[in-house]
């Protein structure tokens, strides 16, 4: 009887232990399973996302940035998703509804790159550049209104200023933010920052943080801009010279006048004597012929460039600040072999002027090079001199920094997120 009682006790204890283990497992697995979506939401809280549409003249590109959020420190870029479509928004000026398919396609790219819990706090922004700047105001407005309606219907955060045309100054500031964020200098109050030079087709920009207070005091008031970024106030000198981009300047030096006036048959000392080329610019095809000059063709062409730039740009304090240079500064240096096409490099201002003398003297650098290379190099070297860059000044040429593209889109995204945090 006693033996049976002992076995009964052992059996009861065993059943009780088994029951406790089963209950513990059930209680433990239930909340864990239910918490998985919450866990993904918690992961999303560790990151800040930004969606920036770059609506250019030839296409629209979406950049989806993921930033890792740090306590008491600036965020770091942890991922970028990029997708591009053609044509640009301006191609739909006569029928704005036709732009919807492409924008919706890019919004799907953004939705697949951002976790759903983060959609409602992720800003979707579109900034249009050259293509829409050239459209009549009403036609550009209709396109932007159609895009805005698509953004409002999307799950992303949108505001009244989510869709707009970006002016050249904002483009320069955004590129400056990108460069100095990627170099690590933007979020260090005691660190020097690099300046930015951009030579596009229609305009050229310069942006830098003045080291001399005199620059701030004596510059035109609209050349000085202050803004908050990562708990620091940055005051920069920035200006965009519309009409002094390489293609617009080339046309002016050749004697053309966009878009309807002026001759479409041009004669110039800036092209090899006796040569003739066809050149398309802003949907107009020009026939350009080289002419003999009484003196040096190089000096005759240089004189025309000087006449174009005379009194149109202001000199800056360029000697003691590091500068990055982009777009046609990069392209022409790569064409000449002054830098590696893929990796970039550094050039002196005098490298452009010396190359101009070689090319203009021999009328050509190599087969396949642009027939306008002589003129382009003279323009670049003269523009830099007029801006105050001495011949010995070194410029850094880069398309990427730490494997990230040096476009204005990253800086514009930071700038917009910062504006959200201050409202």
C-alpha cells in the first residue's frame, strides 16, 4: 500500500511538472509570435527614410535613402536604392496625365524599399530642374499638380511643398551638403568644409563656407544663405549663374542666340579653319564653320570668351578652401586623360589652360574628341580665373565619395528632413 502511494505521488508530481512546462511554453510562444510585426516596426524606428525624385530634362530618377539614427549624433547613410525612367516630365507638357504611369512605377520602387510601418513618416519629395524651368509657367504647374495628386494618394508623407521646381541656388546648396556629409565634415562643428563647383549645360554654381568674415559682409545679400543642419548653423556663399553653363556659353561664344533669334549658320575662330560641324542645342541644329584668323586662333577665341564673361561673375576667396568640381569640369578632364574616367582624381586650374593651348594649337586632342574641345577648355579655364581661382589651385574631381554618388539628391533629402524636424 505504501509502495502504491509513493508511485501515486511520483506520478502526480510528474504530471504537474509536465503541465507547468506546457503552460510556460504556450505563454512564451504566444506573445513572441504576436510580437513579430511589432519587432519589424521597432526595427523601422531605428532608421529614417527619405524618398527624393529628381525630375531632370531627360528623365526622372528616384533615390530612396535609408539613414541609421544615432543618439546625440548625425545620422549615417546605410543604404540607397536608385531607379531611373525616361523621358523627363517635360515630355508630357501637352498631356500631364500621361506622366502618371512613370511616377507610379517609381513610387512602387519606394514602397518596396521602405518598410510599411515607416511609410507614413517617410517624406516623398520631387524637385524638378532644367526641363521644367524652361517650360512656360502654366504648363509646368499642371505637371507638378498632377504629380502632387499622386503623392497625396500614396502612403508616404506629403506636404504643400513636396513637389516644386528647384532653383539653381538650392541645387548648389544641396550638392554642397552631399559632399560635406560624405566627407564627414558636415556634422563636426570644428571641421573645415569643402567648397563645390558645378558646371552644367545651362548654368554653373559655386557654394562654399567663407573663412573670412569680410566675404559675408561684402557679398551681395542674396549670395549668403544660412541654414540649420544636424544642430549646427551653416552660413555659405552660394550663387548660380544662369546662362553660363558650358552649352549656353558655347552657343553665345559661337554667336548664336537661343531659342528663335540668331543665325543657325555660325562662323567662328574657335573651330579648326575649314572644318564644318553640325551641333544640336535646345532642339535647334546649327551648322558651325571654322574660320581663318589674322593672328592666333587661340587668342581670337580666348578674346570672345573673355567678352562673354567680363563683369558677369564675382571673384571669391578660393585659395585657402578645398573645392570639389563636378559635371563638365569632370567630363572634360576625363576626356583629356587628366583623371581616370571611373575613379576621378585631382587637377590644377592651370591644367585646363595648358590643355587648351595644346588642343587649340593642334586643333584636336584625339580622334573622337569633341570638335569644340578647344572652346570648352578655354571657357573652363577662363571661368575659373574670373571666379578667382589661381593657376596653382588644385580641384578634386569626383563622381562618388565612399561609393556614394555626389548628386544634389542626398543633400536635398537631408535639407527637407531637417525642415520637417523644425516645424
